[in-house]
C-alpha cells in the first residue's frame, strides 16, 4: 500500500491530478476520523471572577485548537507546510510560493481539490481539500511560537489580515477553511471540540478584554 500511496502523490505532482482522479473514483469509503478531543465550554469559565484571569483562561482553552496540528501545519514560520499529527515536512516538498498557493508550475490545487478525497493508501488515507485551500499568509505564521505570542499576533490587525476583533471572531467561528480543522479527512485527528464551541470561547475571550497569556 505504501508504494501505491507514493505513486498517487507522485502522479498528482507530475500531472496535476489527472492520474489519481481515476484511482480516487474507485477508492473505498474513507475510514472515519478518530474521535475529537474535548474542549471546555465558555460557560465553564464563569466562576473565574477576575475578567483578566478569565480572559487569559479562555484564550488558553481556545489555544488547544490554535496550537493543534490541524492549524499549525498551515501556519508555518518557515513558509513551507507541514503534515500529520507530528508536523513532518510536506511530501512532496512544497513551499508557499507567491500568495501562499504553491510555487509556479505546482500550485496547491494540483493535488488539493475543493473537498477531502479518500485514497487507497494506509500511510496517507486521504488528501485534504477545501475551496480556499492555501498556506496562511506570512504575517499569520505562528508555528513554534508561544501561546502568548500567538495571542498578540492574532488580534493585531497588521498581522491578522486587517481584522478587528469582531471580524476575527467571524473568521474563526464561521470560515469554512477554518472549519476544515474539525473535518480533516481520514487518518487525521480533528481539532479539539467543535468550531461552534471554539467560536464561543473566542467571543467570550473578546468580551472579557481579549487578554493574552504571558509569552
């Protein structure tokens, strides 16, 4: 199966997906993803009376998502995506290129379609996809940073795509590509909780002053 998986990946890189399209069409049903990890609700933090302490606690809980492999793999500082729960280098080798959509001649869309697709492989059980699949912009790269540093970065309009806090919440709570983290395809651990629960944590964090953990 490993040889088949490598053939699929190589074929995708060489032909822009033409070779693997036929194989995908006959692929078996994808293995259900592993059970998602838990995420505390925003309501579970109301017992923390100090707003600053509660805000920090809320973001720390939301950080379980932000620092999960599903997010970190697409927010690398080195401008090259990583893969898997162990965040190993992307195979085949890949870089962001101009605009975060891959280098000239091998865009992300050569292998990543608008939705996840099952494969025959065991090492690679599915190839992830979304209509907006791309690497996060350089100013939004945070793999390897502390949660406090990520917090400061994520609420800074100069480094979050020009978003105010309300727009940041909308992005994290509703964006379909962000939501992929909870539907990552077979062979990948989903982000903790649900996007709805994550969005509630982010909103409660904003409502308590959007305070950050110490770096």
